[in-house]
């Protein structure tokens, strides 16, 4: 069923464009807001987004626009696919227009000074809005090219979850629901950091055992951190936890993985980021995560190790040595020994 109002997607990068196309395929009229008029014009005339999703045809029902106030006025359901560094600054001036709307963040990052997740920022900007997040193993190019994909919409607002499922669920895209917005969103933000490490390990020619160890210990570490913040560890067994961790730590298509790969090849962080030319949220996340883990006294050796390599002048060899010689710990933190 098509909706009375158009649906808005804010952000004309690879993920915003992919989501806009999915909505259009399901018969919806989509306003795709982007700040760059040239980019909007090329979508209008070429039906392509050559910078971010080259080769993918953008359907006619996707209407590119650079007019944010009119877009917000026209739409009840709004997907936000802006980089975490831009979200607050882009939407704060339009706070009054966001009241009562359904705002669904797809952004997988953490705000630097406040340690807020993007849906928390949306809630702060627009306390009367209805808030959700969309997260999962969703590489934009694969979504756009119709690889069979699943995602999670998370909100305590069940009607919002149902609306998102209705508009996005389709031939190649399954949308599961969750009421654990915080856990789902945190999983998406944290996994980017470990993808950088996985990219480094791949560039150094490390084996499959190493990759499996990294992913599994990453899951242990991110879950431990999340539990300290009050999240439900079970959420990390789902698509937005381990699902997203696996895809981002194993795919060359992940930008965080690519940054790690470039670092493993010997590029500096600045060189790696500028060679990418797209958003790699893990680079900012590692900084805030390291501080927060220290503040909360959560044991996160992988995060501490990556931070030391990127910002404290330590070499990868030194850190690998430290990690491998560290005191062995228990395998799974959350198994109760009572009754076993
Ligand atoms: N690309 C992917 O596979 C996926 C990305 N995401 C998340 O989506 C978010 C956006 O990522 P992508 O679309 O991949 O980024 P991208 O690097 O492909 O594009 C970023 C877009 O944001 C725009 N932008 C930057 N600053 C802006 C500002 N101040 N105001 C307005 N627009 C601005 C850029 O012009 C560009 O269109 C990230 O948090 C990412 O983690 C989530 C799932 C999958
Ligand atoms: O979140 C993603 C896949 O689910 C995309 O990861 P990257 O931002 O590393 O490309």
C-alpha cells in the first residue's frame, strides 16, 4: 500500500540512495534530500548517483531535492542517513518541523563530546517526534544491487516499527522488528571499530583463524561494554549485533574495513581516510569509545590496542604482542556457572 505522504530520506550518500531506491521499488514517492545541488541535478538528469553508487539506476519515484524545510513539511516518515558528524548540525535548525514525525536513524556513529547515539540526538532535538533506528548487515551497494538482505527496525513505538516494515519490506529486503533501540543502535556503531582491525589483519595476510578470533573477541568486548551501559546482551546475537559485525569485518566493500586495509598497507590514518573519500564512522568512534571504556572501567583490549596504533604512536607489532601475551580470560562472559 502506498502512503498518502511522500517518504523522506535525508542524505544522498550511498546508504541514503540505496534506501530511497528500495522505498521507490515498493511504490512510494521519495524525497531524497541532499545538500549538494550538483549531485541532485545529476540524479535528476542521469538517474544515477555517480559519486556514491555508480552504475545503480535510481528510480523515477525518487525525487532529489535540496530544500530541507519543504521536505520535512511534506513527509511524516523520515529516514536519516547523514554522517554522524553532520546530523545534529543539519537538523537542529529545523527542530520545530520535526515534532510528531516518525524519524528513523540509519546512521551508525556516536557523537564525540556527548557520547550520544544518533536517535538520542534526534530525541533531544525533537522531543515530540517518534523515534526509531534501522540497523543490520546492510552494505549499501549490495542493498542497491538486490543481494538478499535483512535488517532490523528498532523502537518502543510498535506502530513505527510496523510502518517501516510495511514500506521497506520487499522482494530482496527483509525487515525484522526489535524493541531494543539502544542495543540495536549501539551494535551498529561499535562494529565499525572492529572492521578497521579486520581490514588491517587482512592487509597483513593474517589467516582465517585470526579473523575468526578477532570477530569473536570483538563480540565479547562490545557486548561487555553494552551491558555496562545497560543494554541487553541478547540483542548482540541478532542481525544488528553479530550479523553486522560479520559483514563489516569480512567485506572489502566496507569502508571501515578499507580504512583498516590501507593502514595495514602502511598508509597514515589521514592518507587512508582521504583515499577512501567516504564516511568511515569507526575512525571517530574509536576515539570516544576508548575514553568511555576507561571512564566506565570496561576491559576492552582491542579498542585500547587500535587506539594506541592510531593515536599513541605504537606499532602494530607491539600491540599484537601485547594482545597475544595478555592474561588468558574466560571465553564467554555471560554464562552462569550455577547449575552447569
Ligand atoms: N554505506 C553503507 O553501506 C551503510 C552506511 N550506513 C550509515 O549511513 C550513514 C551515512 O553513510 P553513507 O551514506 O554510507 O555515507 P557516504 O559517505 O556514502 O555519503 C555521505 C553523504 O552525506 C552527505 N553529507 C556530509 N555532510 C553533510 C552535511 N553537513 N549535511 C548534509 N549532507 C552531508 C554527503 O554529501 C554524502 O552525500 C553512516 O553513518 C553509515 O554508517 C548504514 C548502513 C550501511
Ligand atoms: O554498516 C555497514 C554495513 O552494515 C557499512 O559499513 P561501512 O560503513 O564500513 O561501509
